[in-house]
C-alpha cells in the first residue's frame, strides 16, 4: 500500500521571552514570525482519492494558529511555567491539530514543522489513532 502526505502552510507572528541564561539574548522579549507547515499522513487514499481535503486542512491549521496570532506567549496560560521554544510551540500546535480532527479521519500521523528563520527549523510528528476511512 502506498503512503501519502498532504502539507499545508501558514504563518504566525508571536512575541515571547525565554527567561534563562541558557537562551542568551533570547531571554529578552522579542518577536518571531514562524512559518508553519502541517503534514497529514495516510496509508492509501480515502474513498475520495485524497489524504485529507486541502481546504479542510488549511482551515484547521488557520483556526489552530488563530489564538496564537500577535500574542505574547508569556501571557498565555498554555505556556505558563514553560519555555515557549519553537519545539514547545509546534508540539502545542500538533496536539491542537490532532484534537481538531474528526474521529474517523483515517490518518496515520501528522507532522508540524516551523521555520524560525531560513537556517533553523524544528518539527514534531504525532502518531494518530483513527476509527475509519
């Protein structure tokens, strides 16, 4: 059986600080624009011949990012007591994407990648459980 992936892109502008000497100058409040890619994986295609509808995937990513847009992550309860590193942010996004999928999505995994600047990116992959299609 073939393995397929569909990827949609968006971006989010945030502010945050990483308050520990480990992070050097990033300890200070600063802004970042993260280019986000969300990839959806499926073993074979669904009955419509797709991994997931592109429009639905794009809307899911946009609605997942909306609460983060133009926010200071230091002030959001989701990041309280945590360093809002790129890795932590993408894990948060991936978990919210997974929670937003219908139970019968038929996907095997999803992956979220963020490019912080042209020379640095991070990704996380979640294995998914599904009951169908």
